[in-house]
């Protein structure tokens, strides 16, 4: 449910259809390795495939408990005010300047952070049709076991 679909344009050769200049649109699901290849150079620590799935599940539970801050402005404001939790940053953001200040901000406030390969997956994990670049997950009672697992995984990745 959180895999990014990519549209690939494949043109039909002139031999196959001489009169028509059409293109066939084919959807294919990108693999984790292909998504990792598209990440920005500063995307470290990058979550493993297993950790990414745990993070997406935790996001899904946290959004039900309404303990998620999403977007660069909201997350930045929450970190400056002193909210605690962990930060998930998408690794395929362009331009890099949009999120380049978050690792420093997280380290100043002693908040663990991790990068995931694709922002569309991050958006899908919180049930949104639009991609999401940054999430702050705060601790909640409904999902504290998943939260602790994610914190341990992030600290191992760092």
C-alpha cells in the first residue's frame, strides 16, 4: 500500500504501428534498491527495508492517535518548541535546501531522525494522496511498543 508507482513511457516501434504515433503507458512498482539509488547525497542514516516498514506502520498508528506533525513548517516549529519524538525525513527531496536544516535541528534538540527512500511512501503511510517530506512522530499510548521498536532501529541505523 505504500509503494510508489512510476509511469514509464514506452514508445511503440514504427514497424508495429505505422500509422499511429502512440506511446504505451506502463506502471511498475519500484524496488527498494531503485528508490535508494534516487536519494539525495545527505540522506544518512538511511533506513533499511525492514526498518522502513516498521516506521510506516508506526506512522499509520500515530496518525490515528493524532500525534503526528507533518510538513517542514509544522515539524520545524514543533522541534523549536521542544516536542519530543522521532523525525522521519524523505530522502528524495529536491531541492535539498528544503530539508537540509533538519538533521542539525534534530541533533540540537536531541531528537532521533532517519531518512526513508521515498516521500510518496511517507505520504501513503499517513493515508495521504500527496507526498510528505518530513514527519515528527510523538509518543502515544496506543502504539508505544511500535514506537520503542522504531527508536531502537533508528539508533542502530545511526
